[in-house]
C-alpha cells in the first residue's frame, strides 16, 4: 500500500480526536472491544438518502477566549488540563489546529481524504497482505498499526468532548467559513462527517484484494465502491472500526445530535 494511503487512514482517527477531544476527560479501559460493541456497521444503501438531516443545537458554553489566529496555545492548554498523553501532545504541536480541523471535517463530510490537514501521523509498520488457498487477503496483523490511535479515541468522555466542542464551536465556525462557505454551518457539516464514518461497514470476514499497479484494490465491488474515507477506515480492521463507531455515536449524542440523525448499525457480509 502506498505511504500516502497509510497516512489517510490514520488521519481520519486523528481528526476525530483533535476536533472533538480538545478538553475530553480520559479514563482507562482494559482490553480492546467492548462486550456491547457488536455489529456497528451501517447499511450501505443509506449513502443514497437525499437531503440533510436537521441538526439539534450542541451544548452551549462560553467561547474560547482567543482569536482564530492565536487559538493554538489555548487549544493546547485545554488539552493539557485534562490529559498528559504524550502522543496527543505531539499531535497538537502542529500549527493552525482549528483551521486544519474545519478543513478535515469538510473533506470527510464530502467523502474526501483529510490527508493534507494531518501530515503529522504515520502508522508504524508496513501494510500487509496474506495468501490463503491461492487468494490474497488483507492481513489482519496490519490492523494492529492503528490500535493505539483507536485506543486513544476510546478513552474520550462523550460529555467532556461535548463541553470542549461547545467552547471551540464559534472559532470552528469561523474557520469553516474561511474555506469558502460564507453562510455555511460547521455544525451541520460535522454531522455529515460523523454520519459518513458511521456508515462505514464493519466487515468481520476476510477481505479479498488484488494488486493494481502500485496499490491494492478490494475485490468486492460493493466495498471497493465506498468513498476514500470509508475504504481507509475499513482497512483499519473490524475491531478498531467498531470501537471508533461505538464511541463516535456516544459523542454525537452528547454533542446534541439525535438517534434519528445517526445511521443504524448492521453487519456487512
């Protein structure tokens, strides 16, 4: 797999952590995957649903006391107050954090890669495939490259994330409008990005792939037809993707979205 595709897949996870987790409270969980986390894949035909769902208002809070140009230090301070995680601190050293987040959310909402906004994280280890009975599959050992990122996301408190988002929301809105949406609503776009991730199918079965010049493509035409973000999430492995979707649904509800606005889970085979 090309190096840029490794970055894209990991960037989706980092996006969620940064844009929603500036002041999240951290807990410690044992093991990977929760007992009630089964079957978080969503229906593929939901991608064709027309129109945008109405968005509920997020938790209200006093805005971050900083201008957009000078907001990085304030964002890092918020994060440092609730987490001393060294990896998160490293990610937050990049400049223009809120502008990067607004652009990445917009990209994901449109099924595009957020790679340009997150150039600071590359998963360890190479992408791998395995041959079984003459067929090539994604190697499950490759999924472990994303375990740490998924685990960090799993530690986020939905209530803490909701409060943090409320504090940063006005500046995120400003950054979003700078992208060329003078009357656009970042909150609506955030919902679209969340739905995009929740619609990604969780595939428990081995995924056949085939070499296509310099990269691999998925042989299942339904899965190969997923957009770029969803295919990159798919390649993180079912446990990591399931973990992210379960936590993301909790966060979305805490932020102020309703169950009716979120795709229902359904396994894909």
